[in-house]
C-alpha cells in the first residue's frame, strides 16, 4: 500500500489519525523508486504489548499528505485493518482447582465418576485442552478431550478408602519455543462402603417348652450372621418384635 509518483520533488508523509487510542502504531513512509510505501509498525516507546485477548483488531485511518517544494498540498486517506494473531501466552485454567466425589464400591466398571473442566482463552490449537493423569493409574481413566473420569477397575472399600489423583490440562500450541502450557487440579475419590447383605438368623436349638419353667430357662439358641465385612458385618442388636405375649384363658 502506498502512493505512486514520478516526481522526485514530491514529499509524502503518512500519519495515523484515527483508530489508535492506545498509540500502539506508527505510520512511516518508505520511498523505493517511483513508489512511496506505507509502512505501519508498533512504536518502540510504548511499554504495553499487543494482546489479542484484549483487542483482536484495530481499524486505523491513515492520512497521506503530499507537498511540492512550491505548490499545493495534496491529501489522501485510507483505512488499514490490523488483525492481532494469537500467541500461546495463556495456560489452561481449571475451575474449580479441587474436586471431590463419593463413589460406591459396587459401581459398575466403565461408569462415569466425575467430569473435570479447564478452559484456555487462546484460540485455535493454542486453546485446545487435553486432559491426562499426572501419574498412571489402573483404577481410573480420563477422556483426553471431555475430561470425564471413568472407573476401569473394581473398587473395594476394605482395600482402598480414598484415591488422590492429579489431573493435568495441557494445550496443543507451542509456547515461545518451550513445551505446551500445563495446569493441574486435585481430584479426591472417596470409596463408599456398600451394605450388600442382610443379617441371617439360624435356629440352633429349640427344646420343649416346660410349663412353670424357672427364670433363665433356655428355650432357644439363635445364631445371627452377616456376610458383609467391617462395620456392615457387625450385628448391632437382636430383638423379639412379635409373638412375645401370654394369652389369658
């Protein structure tokens, strides 16, 4: 972009007149042969930097003023659109950064346990987030793009009551020549004990009931069992709930 002229005495000057409130840009002239090129660059005196996340495009109005050593002043104006390209300058962010979920120990295999989520304000591959575990585990798997955690091995409360996992969120873009940007979130999975079995009552002995028997006479012995283990297998109490009365004649 520029102005063509065959008169070597014509002096041309460019200036940004609108669209640059932050004064990021400078318009310069570069004359090569019969053509005065318009060159737009960022100012070296500006301490701030271009940030696509803050402003993606600038629409600049550039005025060209041409003067002869002796003669009228000529003016032309054009519009230049500057599009700021994305750099991988932001890391994925988890929200929240800590997760906790209760999972019954009888949860079927390949069931979804929880879904974690991270977002990246960059665009394109710079903003594509992929999930993984920091350390390999055979008990759980995480989908690389959805962040859904699934169960891949049977749970047993008596073996492991709680799992502490670290989830990584990594983008696909290069980061100024370094590795992709990575963020972490903590995931705690609490295994909840399941009461699988009801207690069973077994009659061991039932002698003939003796009329006018003395206090403390044994009329029956019951054996109560529960196939569960741990606290779910402990018997809390045994009570007679019906039939414990005397009929009057």
